[in-house]
C-alpha cells in the first residue's frame, strides 16, 4: 500500500514526492519493480519522517516554540535578584525565640536578621516570628475596610452652599401675582432662578467620622504584616545604628538589598539615632516612624517594611493581647479614648 494514493501523500509531505513518484512510474511501466527496490523506498521514507519528527519533538521539549526570537528579552534587560538560602535551609542557630507561646498546631515563621552598618550585613542570624501575627489568613476584605476607615474617619468636608434665605437680595416680589401673563414668583432668589439659592445642597462642615471595632483594626494590622512577610517585603534589623548620616548611603543600601522604591523603617523609641534622622529628614522615599504610630495605610503606601527587633517584640505583645482579652479596654461609663 506504500505506492498507492496514500504513499503519494506521505512522500509529498516529506518533500520527496516528485522524485520517488516519478521513479515508481518509470519502473512500473517497465515492469521490473522488485522487492529490494520496494524495501529501499520504504526505508528512505521512514528514515526521513523519523528525522523530521525527532527535530520537532526536540524543539518542543526545549521550549523553542514558546516565543519568537524577537520577543525574547536580553539578559542585560532583566534584573535578577540574587537571594541566598531561605532561613529554614541555612542551618544557622536561631538568635531570637518567640517570647509568647506558639500554639501546638502552628510553627513559628523565620526571617533573616539584618543590620544597617554595612552592605553585606544582611544575614547575621535567624529570628522566629509569631505565626499569629505574621502568618494569619489573608483577609483582603478586612484590609480594605481598615484602609477605607483610616482614610475617612478624620475627613471633614467644608463644602457649603447658600439657601434662598442666605442669598443677598430677593426680598421684593418680582411682579404682581396676576395679570402679567408670566409665571407667578415671589422672589428672584428662588432655587429655580439663576443666581438663586441651592436646595438640599451640602451644609458643611460635615464629619465622616465612624469607628471600627478594635479587633477589626488589630486584624487589619496583622493582615498587613502577613502580606509584607509573604511577599518578602518585610525585613528585620538589629538596630538603627548607621555609620554615616548621608542619605545616599541609605539609598545605596536599599538598592543593594532590593528593598524597592520606598522604605518604611519602624522602631520602638521615638528618640532615634542622629544619623538615621539626618539621613531621612529630607527624603521622599525613606521614612522613619515609631511603632506606636504604625498603621495599615503607611504599610500599604511603602513597598518595603523594615522593623527593629524591639518593634517586633512590641507588636507581638500588643497585638496578641487582644486575642485573649475578654473585657473592654476601659469602663463604659468613662468617655471614649482609643489606645493600643
């Protein structure tokens, strides 16, 4: 069946149709077609088909058909981050354990301890992070709710328009009630007149204040810390000591460690070292903040969050306290005062 209509289709597919078919026609006319010649033709066609199939199979496995050559980026255009081994696989001793007991069904998260004293001081050791603070379920709805509340609860709108009673003029009736043929009016400052008052307009100042439950706000902080840690945008440092008050040193350090375009540095003490205060005084991308003022909006605004060891200890203590309390923060008979 190789030399009938099916064989002609196979030969044309591999590029040998014209030669082999003309050879077969001439031999068939002479009547000297032998078994040896038939076997030779079968071997040639099979070998060519297998070679073409092998090329296609190898190109498919190598991924050559995924993108055209003009769409591949050069290696120099792609910034490859050089990251070392994760803390779990490093085998180094743990420098800090969780001070608050970790539940038996959870494991503490581990992170590298870094320093601002040098570019290469990025792996001083390993510290444990409490999973109930840095590994909570990613509740994006709570994160959005807290972010919107933080934007609106201090908002005051001062928009105000005048009513018909507050617009100057309009005390006299523009024309008599009957007889003029025009519509009846009592004042030219009516809301349907041009230049008249506005009905149902804003009467500022208007406050948009409302308060979320404390545990919802605490959960928002936990979710934000978890998201930063999961995206590798959370870094822990031993202290804020720097060898230079120059801002360029801090920017070069952030670029060397791939901290991104904006950095938020958080410490417990409000009295921070002079070098880091001088370096960040006029910076638009690096911000320092005491941990008592840490909030969801600031964490979402900055790409990288840098915490000191004291800040980590403070956050774990304060945020986990709300999980175990069963009484209000203060007696209900006292006026409201929010504190963490």
